[in-house]
């Protein structure tokens, strides 16, 4: 019996020791946080807040790399093919890991099997905003204008297949509107054209929209959360007119499949610490983000649920990126 226990203890040591060694040695190089969109949008803003806190905690540089294009496909494929050692992180989001699996018939990565989920970071509403030149101030006025002017309204998004795109498609489908979708490589460049009047409206993320609302450069008509947003309490939710209408943006961190569980656990711990830090929580809250961390298993279940949800919406609206 003694020999049996000695053998068991030895086997357990041989299994646990390497994992502990991997965690103790991490990180041994700068961490790259890959952002699927151009600077200026929600992905970039949150990445810089979280990256700064993780860098301070681990005493390791966290380099933010913006790799925009194809609604996160370029960045996602890049991270999926990266070395599974925790040194390359992806700002996964509703587009890359919620919408894309059903929007693209031939996707160069698998949102489930090519990644290890680490943690959700937070959620935020999109806001239906219009340029003042439209001279509409309510949702009802916008709908009436769109019906009277089919094909004349253009709505911008941060990319084909993004929540901004699908929110617009769902809105048009719900009210039988004919609007033109204009995809961009990020919220930043889209907002530049929207404020400049090159496009008519957008379901922009609240992070990018708030400064423009404060400056009276854009007019808010509705939010895409199930209920009204605390940040814009006087702006109605689209669900008040279309029950069940919801297009909440979310962000999270994933790494390449095969990354050791000990490293995933370390990153999860650091993300929880970062989101709990008063300065980070304040920065995110002021930007309209509701910080939310969870476990790797919980985040995996969340991603699966999002894929199922958006597949139904893609089918209902007939949206496609191919």
C-alpha cells in the first residue's frame, strides 16, 4: 500500500509540477493584445484600459496592436495561429465570436475550437444616432422619413457582421425599411464620416457616441439594450417599440487553443483584478461599459449562447457578408 501511495504521489507531482512551473515562468516576454478594429472604438478603448492594468500588475509590457479588417477575421485568424503560450491575446467581441460564425459561409477560424476563452470583460449598448442634417428628433420621425425616402438613408457600422451592422439590419427588417449599409474598418473612421455628414445614421457604440452627443454633433434616438441605459435615461430603448430587440455589445479575452490551463488561470486572475481596480472601473463606467468578469468555462458557455442567438438573427434578416 505504501508503495502504491508513493507511486500515486510521484505521478501527481509529475503532472502538477510542470503546470506550476509554466505559471511561475509566465510572462517571460511582452504580451501582445490584438484589437480587431481601428483606434477610436470600444474595442480599442477597453483594450488600453485593461492592458495598462495587466502590465502594471505583471510588471510586463502589454503592447496594443490594432489589426482591423473583415469584422475581426484578420485579427482572430492571427491569434488562432499564434504560439499557445499566453503571449498573444485577442480582444474577442460580439462580431468575431458571436456573429461571424453564421454570417460567413467560409470562415478561416473556428470561434470555439481554435481558442481558449479567458474571461468576459464587459458589455455596452449601441445607440441609434442620426446626423442633425436629417432634421429628425424621434424614432417615429426617422421611421416615417425612411419609409418616404426608400434607399436614401445610409447607416454606417464598424464592419460587416458587427453588432452595429446587425442592429441596423434588424431595425430595417422590423419596420420594412430600405437603407444602405456602409461598413468601415472600425468605429473611429465610421464616426468621422457620420459626424461629417457623409452617412445618415449609425447604431454606434456608446463609448464612441457619448462625446458626440455631449457636443450636440449627433442626435440619439434609441438604445439597443432590453431597457433604457443609465447613461442615457431619456433615450428610449428600441425594445419599447419592437419587443425583444437587443443588440448589446460585449468584449472578452481569448488565447490560442492549447494554451496551458495555468496560464489561462493567471490571465483570468489578472483580468479580474484589473476590472476590480477603482480607476479602471471608473474609466470604463464613464465610457458606458458595464465591467463583467467570469470564469473560462462561463465565458465559453457565453460564447456558445451568443453564436446560437446571432445565427437566428442572421437568418431572420437575411444578412450576409459573402
